[in-house]
């Protein structure tokens, strides 16, 4: 069983690739979090988690899901638990924090991996999407790495932690991550450039937390109820670049995952 959250598709690709290779059941965290979050495991079933890194931390929605998650185990053997995170750069102490969350549910994190994927966070003035060439290189490298990871997951190999923490991982996750989560995660700056909006409804459809009032024939409105993850799915999927994040995204690029490689 693989639980996943994805904003612009990088993590969804990774989760689906693993699920197809291992014949695992995929569970979307945004779709499941409002249910009972109680799952019955099969004997020796793996428990996988796939998510993007948000501000050198696990996304808020993933942590909220873990708080509610309950399992009915099958058999006496412990279930192999692993995690794969995607990031445009380094991950800091993301997996340390995630491991602590799992420990509260009596789930030891057996192995964990990070995959470098195309950048999608554009919420700060100095951050933009990757060039097309860099995007392709990252995707091809991630595909090769995932091909190496899958046999290790299939064989349930413990103690493997292939993580790109980067420099100052504690500062990034504990200090900058707190600022990111408390200040930068907000739907307040989102706005619509009406002259470019064709009211297609795509932004509302792709929002993983249903934070947008909209649909076909409607100009989107953000709900400002605290559910926004600043994943920028709405911004990146807009076919006419009609969504801006204040002045921070003006003249910046867009990205969401597609399977095309060189």
C-alpha cells in the first residue's frame, strides 16, 4: 500500500511507478484524509509513503494524515515501511521529521529515499522553474534512480537512507522551515488576471485540497480557510498563465510533470 500526495505531479509519477512495479495499491492522501484513515494490511504488505518536500519539511497535509492513520496488521511480522520524497533541491531533515511522525504511530521507518525532480516552487522572488534542459536531465536521472530503488523495495531491504540533506539541514528544516510553514504557506497572495482567464475550471479541478471556488464558466476564488498548501498546482496548470502569486510570479515559468523524456 502506498500513500501519496502530489501537487504538480512529480511525486504522483514516482508513486505510480513504484506501485506498478510492485503491484501495490495507491491511496491519495488528499482523497483519504477526510475518511476514517483506517486500513487493514495483508500479510507482509509493505507500507509506502511518497510526498514532495515543502520548505525542507514533510507537507502539512501528510503530517495531518499520519496523525489520523490507523492500521489493522496481519500476521506477527512487522511490516516494511519506507518513504520516497521528491524535491527540487536538498531536503534537509525532512525524513528525520517524518520518521518522528511515524514513530508516534508505532511505525519504524525502515528505509527512505529522496529524488531530485524539476523545481515547481515559485513563491519567492529568487525561485523559478528549471530550464527545459535541466528539467529533462532531472527527470531522466530520477527515472534511473527509481529503477535502482524499486528492487530494494521489492526485497524489503532495511537501513537504506539515500537522502540529499544538503548543507545546514537542521537550520533549513527547523528554522527556515518554520518560517515557510507559518508565513509563506498561504492562499492570500493568489489572484487572477481576468483578461487572461478563460474560466476553464482547471485550477479548481487540480487543487488537491479543494481550496478554490470555481469550475467551468467561473473565475476562480480562493477560500482563505487555511487549507492551502502553496503547492502551486493551480498556478502551474493554468493554460493561459492567468494566475499570479502577488508580484512574485510575474514573468516566471510554469511546470507540471509529463512523461516525455529525451
